[in-house]
C-alpha cells in the first residue's frame, strides 16, 4: 500500500488545488494513502469544503511553517524546521511514506533532500529528470536545473540513472542515451560535453552519440543528458513554444466565421493536438539520485498538473525506483555504466 506525503502548503496555488487534485485520484488509486502536510486548521477547513471530507485515504500531518518560493535554500534549512516541506521529507527519511510531492521552492527541496536523505552511493549529485513527449513516444531529459555547473562524470551518472528510470517505467531493455549538443559530430561542443561524450562511449550504456535540439522531439533518443543550465533553458523554451502554438491555433480559428467553421470540422484533431502539447500532462519531475523519491511539481500547477505529479510519485513508489538504482549503480564500476542491464 503506497504512502505518499503531499506538501500541501508550498507552491502558488495552495491546499485547495492539492485537494482538488487528490479528489480525482482517490477513486483510481484506492490502495494509496495520502498524508497532507501543512497547517492543520487550514487543511481541515479545506478538507470539509472538498469532496474528500469522508475519505479514509487522507491523513493530515501538522506543520506550522511554509517555505517561500523566493527563500534561499540555506534559510529554509536553518529557519523553517517545521515547514510543510521539511516535515514531508522527514516522513520519507523515517520510512513513514514511500514518496514526497511538492510544488515548492526547487532549491530548498533539493537542499533538504540532499541533507536529510543523502545521495545513493556512487552518485555525486542528484538531477532533476522529467519525461517529455516526442513524435513516437517520450524522452526522459536530465538534468533540468539542479546542477548548473557539472563535471563530465556527473553527466555519466545522470545517464546511468536516467537509463534505469526509463527502463523501469517503460520496460525498455536498453534505452538509447543521447548527449544534447550543438552538432552530431564528436568534435562539436564545449569541453564538458566532449569529455562527457568520451566517458559515455566507454561505458556499457546504449550511447548513440550527440543529439541536436532539432532531433529531440523527433524521437532521436530515449534518455537525453545535459547539464542543468542547458536543460532548464531547453525545458522552458519548449514549454513557451508549445504555449505559443496553442495560442496561435486558437487565434487562427476564432478570427472569422470560416475559421470557426473549420474549427468545428477539425475539432477532434485539434483537441488531440492540444492534449499532446499540454505541459500539464507531463508535470512531475523526479529528484533523481537521492535515497528516497521526491517529485517536484510546477509551482503554478493547477488541479490536472498536480494530479499528474502525484501519479508520477505513485508509479515510482510501486517500482521501488530508489532501490533499483542503488542495486545497479556500483561506485567502483560506475565508469562502466551499469553492471547489470538497465
């Protein structure tokens, strides 16, 4: 029976959005228990207003503080020991839950995860990993912002962890690993990327070489590796482009009578496209490499987006992701990729 701790106070939307998200999940996941972490008085009041007031799957865990979205991680660590984020991660550390979901401050979430959970042996730095849609499936991209400055060995570790996660979720035996670069040739890129490419080619991973940005959404690889600076820019640019495409389509079909008529004819196709381009469907990034499962939701996530993040946590808890990575990442053999098949 998976136990999921939900930081109900962090993020931009507050506990009402969290409860609306859980209301859509309790029926689909009747075996899952949710622990709402936050101000008990506020949460009980919101619970009474929600469809979950009679649910036996919800338990409230009190926390009197909230980590602000603009707070420095060091300040959150030292000064917010009774914050909803701190208490939720404490439940995970103590083995009382199987995963944590938070829409709060990314830096503080990562810092608390590293301090309280530590990293898996053989992993120097955790990475933020998330699935994105492609023409023929999806791609796992990491790092998406946890590590702005990296060494080549870190990119190798990201590739190892990403291969394990992709294999666990999709069943693929040997995920194709690509290195995000400005060209496909081995001589292209900065010193970090070229050195990381050398390590990846020497590993036992299924490394297929450099991947240009234009190839990512064509399904060029299964796991895409990059440093956190490049990854975050790539992610935000992709989300912005998808939003622009949706807005332009909407404007094009509402400018005239013929546009509205064309929309009625093409409505099923357009709705399918809108769902494919909706970033909410892919919300929920994994803080990969920690001794515990922490899922980061967008701070401004709505009901649908937050529900997707919780579903990611449930899936990874069921697959016992942390244990699988710990079993397959052998510190002495890390430069050989993965000892057993990912």
